[in-house]
């Protein structure tokens, strides 16, 4: 997609983000997250994560940003956490658990990305990164890496004579 087409898509999604219908704003948040790396998308995405009208918009936008699993998405979510009221923060934390509660490798990669954001971001994002990292650290993902210790590997079932 050309830069011109990307900018046109972002402009249309920003207009949709201003919808009075929560469904339009939620659709805008999910779709605009695809363009989180574009500077013009950051402000509208931050506003959608902190949507005053409906926390459904907060949850789906935060989840879409987190599913990117990159500094652009994590940075916007962290910046939102820095100023979020307790209700919005709870919905963002729920999105973090939804995205990073399955595979430990994804959670661990997100923690590493947050460490980089803590060094290279503005003050608001750094403040939110602390909260995001704490949430990530509290997650015990369903799937953990297999142990490398041969003593803990499953042995084949014993042979029985018949």
C-alpha cells in the first residue's frame, strides 16, 4: 500500500473514531491499530483507549494495539495507562491478560519491549510502562517453555510382559 493510500485510510479511520456510535469507534480502534506506527494515528488511538463513552471501545482498541506486539502498540497502551482512571485501567489490564496470558514467550517479549520503551520514551509513556510491566509480570501464561532438564522429561511408559 502506498504512503498516500495509508494516509487516506488513517484519515478515514480518524473520522470514524469521532463517531457518536460506540460500534463505529470500536471498529476505528481495531482498524487504526494497524497503523499505530504512523504519527497521525497515535493521538486518536490514545483517545480511543481512553474512550469516555464506552469501555468496550477501550478494551478492543487496547487489545488490537497489544496484539501488534511491538513498540508502537505497547507505547500507546502505556501512555494511556499513565493517565487512565481506574475503570479504564482495569479494561486495559484485562486486554493485557487476554493477549499475553497464553504464551510465556509473548509475555516475555512484551516485557523486553517495555524495558526498551522505559529508556527511549517520553515521561508519560515511561510512567505507563511501569504499570504495564507490573501487569505483565503478574501474568502466569498457560503455555510455558518445555524444560531442558533431561531428568524432568517424561519417560516412556514401562514395558509390561504379557
